[in-house]
C-alpha cells in the first residue's frame, strides 16, 4: 500500500462522540487526501492537504476537520459523529495530485 | 448530470474473455485519466493513467481516451479470475492544485468466472 497506514482499521462509536482517524505515510509525498466511500456514491473527497498546515475542503467536508502538523501525518476528525458518517474512509497520498495511492481504509460505524 | 458516469454493473464474463469498461464525462477541461482497481475490502490501486487523448497499453490492459466524445475505456484481454474486482475511473483537469483533484466514477464491479 505504497507506505501508507491508517489507524484504527475498524471503529464503532456512538452518535455525538468525537472521532479521530490517522493517516501516516513514509513516502514524503506532498499531497494527502481523505475520502469516504459509500454504496451508490463512490469515492468522495472530504479534505485534502498540499503541505504542512495547508489544507482545503473537498466535496463533502461538513462535519469534518483535518490537521497536518507533519509531512507524514494527516488527521481526520469527526467533531460529533452522526450515523450518516458511517462509511469506509480512505487516505491517499500523491506527489502529483492525479497519481494518487490509497491506504487500506478505516471502517467506521456510528451507532 | 454527474461529472463522471460509470455503469456500476455487475459485469460477469467467462475466463479468457475480452472485457470493456467505460466512463463518460461532461467536463471538457479534464486532461488526466486514470483507472483504479479495487478488490473487496481493500483500498483502490492505480492501474493505468493517460494524459489527453490516445491509447496506452500495459500487458493485458489497454486504456483508451476519446476527448472528442468525452469517453474513456479500459480493455482487459484474456481476463482471469484474479481480475475480479471493482474498477474505478478517475479524472482531473490540471496537474496539482484544487483543480487537479480527482473526480471518480462510482465503479464497475467485474466478475470473471473460471
């Protein structure tokens, strides 16, 4: 998986609790992305980063925030988890932004 | 109209068949075109990418882009059961920056029967 790890790999949490997902890379790539994948919707971009402390919103950013304090780590936080945020979350990295390499995913269930 | 349209299938073919997977798009600014393969419960993996129009071949896989028709294809020759996966097309307008972000199709699920 191109030197990308995601943690945790599985999580079950309750509505209203904050959740943080971590993406770690060992490739020193400039760009990092968070996607969610849902049946019928495909992959949708949540947030992305084009450098340390440089982040921007994607298509479905409401209810999510991100931080990147080091090149290798990109954190996704659900400030107050809702059932609509039950999904599979993928992190991706890239040097070019179009040639993206994906992590193994985090399966999140919000009850 | 969605920016990228892809038939979700499922598509079932016998081993050895030629498979054709397709996407259409509406944004004429797209210049980079990718195909990803995703096995069940795994992350997508980049299969091939092409810039602008034309064909690109890699082993049993051929990617084709027709910008005049806003249509891209992935052909798999001599398909194998190990090719059974969901295939995602993706495209972007520019190299880098927010407009370089990928737009994905919803994926076509392919099953190759022995």
